[in-house]
C-alpha cells in the first residue's frame, strides 16, 4: 500500500475530468478520451466535482467503487471460517464474482476477546481455528480477495480488541496474513478526534508494502468527506443502514450531500447493501440497488449469498446497473429533481464515460405515479435526440428521445436508464 507516483490510468482520469469540468478546459480533448460532457455549463453546474482531486490517497486502489460481500448485515457475530469459505464458493458458483464482487469481508467478532502474550491480535480459536492466513489463502485460491475488520478505538463495537495505539503491529499482522481490505470502525475511541485516529492506520498500512484497501467507518460524524480523501479509499458518510425503507431513503439523502467529493481513488460510503435480507419489497430493493449504483457507492452484498432467492439474484446480478457503478469516469450521481407532494417523484442522474448519462426515476410516493423531466434539467441538450436504454428491462426503448422523457413508476420503485446521443446516419 505504499504511496508513490499515481498510476497512469488514475492520472488520465483526473486530467480528463479536469478538462471536462474546468471552464477553460478543452472539450475536444475530453471528447477524444471518450468522457466528453453531455453539456458544458449544465454539466459543471449539476455534477460538480470541484471538491475532488485535491485529497486522493493515490495508492493505486479504488479507481472504481469496491464490490464484494460483508458478513455483518445478515450474520452479525454469528460467523466462522466455514461460512467465509462457503461464501467465497457461492460468489464464484453464482457468477457474482465474475460480475466484480471480489472482496470477501469479515466484519466484527472474528478475533479473540483478548490480545495474545505478545500483545498481538488473535483469531477466535473456536470460530476461526485455522487462522486468517489459511482463510486468505483459500479465498485467494478462488480468485477473490479477503477483507478484515478492526477499530480506531481500544475495542471494536462488539468489545473485541481495537487497533488504537496498535496500528503498526496490527497492519503488519494483517499484511502477513494476506489481507486485502480493512474496514476500520469508530467505537470506544476515547473521545479522540477521527482526524487524529484514522491517519496512523493509513501510515501503518503504507509501510507494509502490501496494497490494502482502507475503508473508514467513521459514521459520518465528523464529515469525513471533507478530509478523508487523503486518508482512505472510502469513508462512511452515514449511520449504519437498517433493512427498512426509511433507513435506506434517509441514508441516500445524507450521502447525496457529499457528491462533489467522490471520485477515482476515494468514494462516499452510505453503508452496505441490504438487498435480499427480507425487510423491504422487491421494488424497494431494486430502488436501493439502483441508487447505490448511481451514487458510485460501494456495492457490498449484505445477505446470505449461499441462499438467495431468484429476485435477489436478479437485482444483484444486473450487469448493466453494475456497469453504471463501475464506470471509469467516476462521477457520483445525485438527486436533480423532486416533484409533487414532499418532492417524492424524484429524478437522480450522473454522467458516464462515452458522452452518456445515467438517469433514475425514483418514486418515493405511496402510489404509482408518472415521473417526467425536461432533458435540459439533467444536463442534456433539449434540441438533440437521444437513445434511451432501460437497464432493468434490458432493452432500448427509443432511439430518438427529444426534449422530454418520462415513465410510470410503481410505488417505492425505481426505473433506470442510460441516455446516449443518437447517431444520425446520412443516406448514401
């Protein structure tokens, strides 16, 4: 995880994005790179990224948001090494690994309740008797990566040993085990400011020489988007998500505030996915997945992937929606319009590479409704024609949408599209 000269792809992305967004940038040059804006002033106004680029960690990771699985939302402390192995197996057998879900992340409760004789962290001998190194080797053998959990406090949230004041030793241990990802929580922090507690682990990870994704779980308490870009690869902007419609929608709104701070190398994190855990309807989970993808949020599955329903698989394996999340332009989509009572008919959108725009029509009302928009409202040229692709129906709806667009959306559901400038073919 040594910090050094930024890798070439990241530099190209940042240079290209700067050209797109700068009032004096060369639009032709940006167009040549395939990430030209869909509008000029409109793009800069609606999809501001001016707060990103000054603070990247630049450790070669997180050029797109991380994808994978985390144990907490479904299993909490009921975890063991067999579960982790079976989850790795399931990610491969279901095809989810091929779609990019490659981190297998162990959350709290993997460690023993006390440190060892040499003050080192120890795996719980009852639940992880083979040790983390053996588990990492197994996961790596599947072509996947292993993540682990610790805390920027004296204890984890479940009162296992934390890493505060043990950063160097713990980072070295994680690297020796072959760990690829660290989720770093915020419990029992002795009242020390996050800006003081989180950088030491960054520095410790850097010195190991191993690339380890650094995920800050600070709960958004000290507005980490303002400072965490130079510390970690992602930073929690919100409280923990719950498997409810209210929690999911509230968190989406909170994360939306920080859209201008996200970009290649560091991402806003509104917490893990609840898709498949049973607390929401299929429509609500589809909206959850769509908005998380559009917001360039980490896509970390939180259900039991060994026992998924067909509906859960349908949502999590939607390749076209995943492609929006993993688009190399790396601009976080955001809420553009709210219509009707309480603004519950919403339009969210975000630019993509290749001169395209992703648009989500999200019905947060309690009844089916029509959601319409004028194309200039989302940064498109109102006089030009666009081809519109429905990402949930997997079909192109129209090759010539001009001026306005709309659709009927069921209650709590979300429709998602990609707009591409229509190519006119002259008669030969």
